[in-house]
C-alpha cells in the first residue's frame, strides 16, 4: 500500500507563522506541525520518566487501567504500548500537559479558555498490534462543537517505517463520520464507509523529530501503521477542548477530565449546528485487551 509524502502538506513549520496564518492553515488542512518546541533536555527528562513507568510494568502480560500491553513478534513476551492517564502517572508528565508552550499554540486555534480532556503516552514496540485504523477522534468523544484537539509531542523520531502519523489533509471539512466500534466497547473502531478514505495518493505521512508537536482537528481522518523496525516511536498525546465545549457521549472518567488549564470556565456551552453520530457502544473505562490499536 502506497503512502505519499507531499512536501507541500507537511513541510511548513507552523512556528514561523503568525497566529492568523496558523488559524488559516489549520482551517484548510486540519492539522499543524511545530518544530523543536521542547528542548533536548526536556525530551530527555520525558523519556527517562516514561522509561521508569515502563519498567514498573515489567512482566505485565494483561492490560490494566494504567497500561495497555501488546504481544511482541516472535516472542512470548509482552511490551507496553500505551500508558493511560498521564496527568496522574508522574509529576513530570503532569507539568508537560499544562506547559505554557503547548497552551500558547492551542490558544491561537481554540481561544484563551482551555480544558484538559485526557492524556496518554503511545509507545510502538515492534508488534503487529501496535497500529490504529483510520478514524476521527470526534467519533469516540462527540462534543457540542469541534474545538476539540489532539496534541502529539514526539519523544522519538517518527518515520513512515516505525509508524508515524498518516493523515488525509482537509478531511475534517467533511464533518463527523459514522464509525463501527469494537463489540466489547473497547477503544477501537473502523469507518462505516471505507470509501471515505478515497485514494491513497491523498494520504500523507507526517514524520516528526523529538520535541516536535503535531496538533489536529477532531474530525481529521488519521491512522498509524505498525512499527516494522527496532527503533522506538514514542509520543505523548494529550486531548484538549475549548472550555465552552461539552461532551455528548463516550467515556468521561479520565484523570483531569474537564480541568481548566488556561483561562477560565465561561459558564456556557457553544453549540455547533448539525446532526452527529454517537458511539454505538457504551465506551468503557480504558482497561484494554491486547488486541486493541493505538493512534
């Protein structure tokens, strides 16, 4: 399966743009990439903290509320592929969640009042299980408006070979699409209409370096392939929303859910006109099976 890397889509460093230009590019493409936001020292600390948490899960073969594990290839062992609820996992991760450098970027897009939704660390061991099918984030957590953003901070270099993010630029403009969820209510899904993916010539890989940040619209179609290398691909992923955005369906029990991390709670809700699909299963808390994917 071919994946293109159209330089015009991902080579712009949004750090060089004005706030107005960032909003324009985000509105057009549905995502932005900011290069070298976190310093090498910042990344070293986040990596060592992540490694401490991974070591604490040594020998774990069944996923639990903190860890999602995956079976390694050609080995009976398991490896951690996700750490849930990062704001409560370690003070270093909690600080990164509310880092002003991140919130400043978000404020340009969704305004001055920002709430935390949830956070996690995605690891990509060499495993067929460490991939995630095409999806929109809105399908898992529908809200009253679309100012709901995922922020990915790369802790390792992400490449097409080790499973970097793949997106369909502009796909967020089509609005929410119907997804079919796993029968057990797990955090995995597939599009009800696969033809929405169009031709793979329009799919764009987003390579990132340590310290880079990618953020994307809740309706942007995105996926990631399995890591086919022995090189780690670790990323801290945190979801935020405008403080006047209320969740309509899906799990709402993440640590820090609804915490105001910038500005204030306005005491009102903003409604996006339209009709939206709700999750087809009662999404359960993040206690995962080893067959689930990860974005």
